[in-house]
C-alpha cells in the first residue's frame, strides 16, 4: 500500500486516482461503493462519508487526513471537467467512473509504481488487516467494512500468524 500511494500526481487523472486509492484504503470501501460516491455523501467537513453498501445498507465511515487532502485536490481538478453531476469520481468527459474504469486505473497505477496488477479489493483488505494488527478490535473493523456477521470479518482479515504470535506474547501475562 505504501508503494502504491507513494507518488506525486502529474496530471488530473493521477490526482483523481490518488484520491480513489486513498479513500478506498482510508475508509474500507469496496470498488462499487467508491464508484457510487456523490459529493453530498460527505459529512462533518469531510470527516465522514455515508456509504451505500451491499444489501442497500448505509454506514458512516471516517476519512483519514491523507484521503481528505487527496479528495480536496481532486475536487479542485474535478471542477474543470464538470459541475453538472453529483458524482465524486468522474472521467475527463464529466461522466461518473464505472467500477471497471476504477479497476483498470488501479491496475495501471500499480504497474506504474512497480507493483504487480492489484485487485481492487486490496486497499480494503489491507486497511482491515492493518487496523486489526494495530488495535485488535475486530468489532470496529466489522462496522467499517459493513459486514453483517463478525465471522465474515474474521475470515476476511486473515492475519499473519507470526504477527498474531508476537501480539499474544506481548499481551499474555505469563
């Protein structure tokens, strides 16, 4: 993820792409949720995002500062291409980006960054794993990801066993 996000955008498309990946990673978003974000889905001065997830369930997710900055930068660029649509992520013709377009842009960005093509679920999976490793709070991760069942979240995160063992040794009193 660090390698994927470690670049300075050179044009409007890269400003948009950085905002997409930062937001997906920051807020545990599915690619379809990302494609459907509207400008009026943000709350509390862009600190939270209302997301319509699977099963038409709405959840409120926080937005990290890097994602917030990337979104502000994209919105500045975005106004050059369209002010007529409420869609956050648009192409240079002013139309909402499709799920397929986002998938292709993520693959292109990964290759540019010297990575193999990534699956669009990678930012979502990565943040869940990183949050679980740092906090151990599976319930919060379940809420962020919009999972109906905690068992789904447990299967999804697939922690590295060495990390789990290290945490166990640190926390265990004996």
